[in-house]
């Protein structure tokens, strides 16, 4: 199967924070891969802009090293590297002052082509950048800004940030990144639901027993401890990534695949979420092992009450989902790095095979990582004589097997999302009202934790989280799926 690559129009991309960790690990390698795929115009210009002193040659060396280290998929030929690098340049610039902005303006030389400003800096600088882009006359009608997470740390700060950005840019120019939406499987969730007639009639509380969403990491906070400890699993994962997965899984069919229609439907889901009862949320903090530090040691804060794990039983109050529970969990240092959405269908209303056949139910699993793909569990007869014995088998649609070897090379989410910015497609980016609604739902949970002053429950490294998280499902006569790679 040959994938179609549509070249993007010529563009200028300014990466504020172009020398930072995200630029190094994700943005620059993603751009190079799109370049190799023929999607980036040979005329495109990428301008790194950050505080450190550097000339163009040094920035190209920085990008070369980043690509060397982080582009390990070997799709990019070394022969492309030097021409790609020749399209990069660097401007030393201060987001908080006016130094360097004239030089940036010179680089952009009044060109009317597509101009994207990637805010790959701490959120405290988002307002400064937006102000100065406009003040220095860089906000052309073709300009757009890309804003990284976190988008606020509560409803009030998200509102303030939205209001600040809105002073300088229209909503149609603001691209709030949630890189989960750039994952191929997440988009496939929409294709599966709305491109087939098979699933949608069953996609409701009448046929679905419950839905589980797990985003499990096996690693700890590592070098991000300082940032993570001010955030926690709720702010870092639940409010954004898991919320987005929940929306795409449960939203009504949009009238068409366009930014307004899709985001309107997602917003309706968030607004239909019931407030979470205190007994329906569990939070935890990982303990260390002989070899690995526990959370508190890793973030160097022995009194910290920040959670590295959270599990929630959520409810969506609308016709489609009344009565269906949604079990959501995310955490670090769990048994494996594994993320999935599992749609667990109800038992058949009556078993003609009798009790001896056991209990069988269909589970549709959308795997986000590792091995992106979709698996449908179906019940069949166990082969051979000996009566009607039933067994569950997976109909596995691992993309690389179903679509051929080329599909094994699934583009990184950042590749897709950066190109969507250039194309001007906001479908896979969060709208301001969506982000605010998500905070409106999470704020009371976080406020209740802070008011109680209670410490998160401890859980062992390599486990499935605190026992109470298991009990959250057991008490409903259900159980989490095993976290496995
Ligand atoms: P970083 O600290 O590694 O880099 C920050 C960059 O901002 C550097 O290039 C620095 O020179 C520049 N900078 C700082 N102050 C500046 C100023 N006053 N003027 C101009 N430039 C300035 O940070 P990072 O990890 O690359 O993260 C960038 C953003 O992306 C943050 O909002 C972060 O939350 C978000 N993010 C990062 C990751 C990741 O994996 N690193 C993942 C998701 C989101």
C-alpha cells in the first residue's frame, strides 16, 4: 500500500524555545521526517528562536544532533539531511523583552506566506510571545500560533490564558496541541465508529457494559520531576489526553469531519460529565524499589502530596450513555507502558450453551501504544470434538499486518499535527471552550484533594496502582484489564 503525501504550501515556522527539550526530541525530528517524505516544501524556512546565543551554523549542528539521536526509524536518508538543515536558521530573542525581534522580522522579510509560531516554551511566556508577535507586526492574516500543554493549571488560569491569546489572535489562528489527538489510532477511532455501520448501532448504554481507558507508563518522572510535582497525573494526563480519548470514544456522530463539527460534539460530552463523587476517585504515589527511587525521592520533595496515579469512575449524563460507567486511569511506574481504550460489551442476553460454556463478552480494544492497532474479541467454538466449548479469540487488526509493511511506519503525532497547522486544519486541536470545560470538570476533584490535605495512597513500582483503584471496579462486579505490553 503506497501512502499519498500531499506537499504542503511554502511556509515559515518559527520555533520559540527552539533549543529546548521538546524541539530537540520531537519538533525537529518530526519536521525532518516530513521533509524526507516530500511533504515539506524545499522553500520552507524553519527559524529557531530562543534566549541562548547561537548562530545559524550552531543551530544546524544542534538540529543535526537532535535528529541523530531521536530519529531512529531510519526512513530518512542521510542524503536529505544537509539540504533540510540548510533551511534552518536561528535568532537569539527574548520573549520578555524586545531584544531580537527586529532580527526575526528581517528573517520573515514581510513574506505573505503561511507563518506558524510554535510556542515551545513554558506557559508563563505564552502571553508575552503573543503580545510581541503582534506588537512587532508579525501577526499577518496567515499567521497561526501553536500552543503546547499545559494550557492553564485550573479553570481560572485557562480562562485568563484564552483571554490573553484572544487579544492578539482569532480562535481560528490558535492551535492548542494535545499530541494524543495526532496519534494514528485515535483518528482511527473516528474512522472505525463513523466509517462503518457495524459498530454505531451498538455504541450505547444498551449494548456497552462499560468502557475502560488506561494510559499506563512504566517509567517514573525521571528528569521532569520539578515540572511534574507541580502538576500531577490529574493535570498532566487526565484533564487533557484521557479527556480527549473519552470524548472521541463517546461523542455523537458529527455532521462532517471538520473542526467545528467535531469539536462541538466533543464539547457536548465534556459538558455532560457528572461531577465525580469522592468515592469514585483514587489517587496514588509510587514507592521505590532496591534500585529505583520512590516518587518523593525522585521529585526531591519528601512532603509532596502530588499524585503519580489517578483512577476515576466517570459518568456521562445523556441519552446514549445514561447508566454506563467509564473507568479511567493513568499512572507512572506501572506494570508496563501500555495505553488502550476498551469497549466492553454486555453479555449475550441468554446463553443457549448453558452455564458450562462460561461467561463470554465482546471487547473492542483500541491500542494506542505499543503496537498501535485495533482488536475485536469474539467468541467462537473451540475447534475439535467434545461438545460445544466456547473460546474468545481476537480479530487482530494490527495496522502493519493489515495494511502492509509501509503502514508499520506510523508517523509520529507531532508530524501529523505540525502539518495540520500548516494546512490550517484545526480538527485535531483543542478549542478554547473545550479546554475550559475540561478544567471545570477536574477543578472540583483537585480542590477537594487540596482541601482534605490527604496523602495519595502508596503503590508498588511495577504494580497496577493502589489496591483501591482495583476495588473501584471490583465493587461494581467488574475488573480492569491487565496492563501488559
Ligand atoms: P525547555 O526548558 O527544555 O526549553 C525551553 C526553551 O525556551 C529553551 O529553548 C529556552 O531558551 C527558551 N526560553 C526560555 N525563556 C525564554 C525567553 N525569555 N525568551 C525566549 N526563549 C526562552 O522546555 P521544553 O521541555 O522544551 O518544553 C517547552 C514547552 O513544551 C513547555 O510548555 C512544556 O510544558 C511543553 N511540553 C514539553 C514536553 C517535553 O517532552 N519536553 C512535552 C509536552 C509539552
